C-alpha cells in the first residue's frame, strides 16, 4: 500500500476511521451470533480495534497540538470495509470480508511505519500493530474454515446465518 501521496493527517484519520468501523462491525456481529465461543472471538476483535482507535486518537492529538480529530465519512486512504445487510448472509462471507480488512490493515500499518521510519517508537508500534492484524487474520481464517464446513453440510447451526 503506497501512502506517500497522503498527508500525515489523512493517514492518521484513515487509520482512526478504519478502526472505528472495524470495532463497530465486530460488535454488531458479536451481538448477532448465537455461538458463545464465536461471540467471544468477535468481542475480542472489537476490543482490539478499540485499543487501536485509542492509539490513533492519541497520536492525532499529539501530532496536531491537542486538536480533536474529526472523523471523516470516508477514509482519505481507500481501505476495505466489512458490510452485510442481507439476513441470510453466510458467516463465511462476512469472515472473508473481515480477513480482507485485516490484511489491508496489516499492509496499512507496514506502509505507515515506512513513512515515519525516523520515529523509531512510532515505527515499532505500527509494526507491532501490523503483526497483530495478521494474528486477527489467522483467527478469522480458522473460523472461516469451520463455518464453511458447517455450511457445506447445510447443518443448522446458530452461528452460520447472521441477521437482525
């Protein structure tokens, strides 16, 4: 992901917006799945995204003299989002979107680390976040495999279909 054409403000706001959106969607999924273990996984992912949101908010305030960030409706840096409106959507489809978003976040953090490479502390934090996003990706990948197996056998299982 090439971030060189974006301002530091746009990069930070993009990260902040992305983390808020991811946190919210993971919370929404956790509310809608019935399987207790899967619910806990999504709550965990939501809490991880919240920690990243706090980091970006503090980074923004530190870099821009205490200014409160104004969250854009759309991120200046294009990043994938997770969405589902259909009641009958398969969990595996949501997990694929989440995996794409986690991989994009991984690439975003690595690219951001290159932009701030002279700030060793920030660079190392961003690289750590990049590795965390890969951990999230792998967790989602395992859940996707489990969901697909159950969907393939058309087993009625409360965690397969999400809906209001």
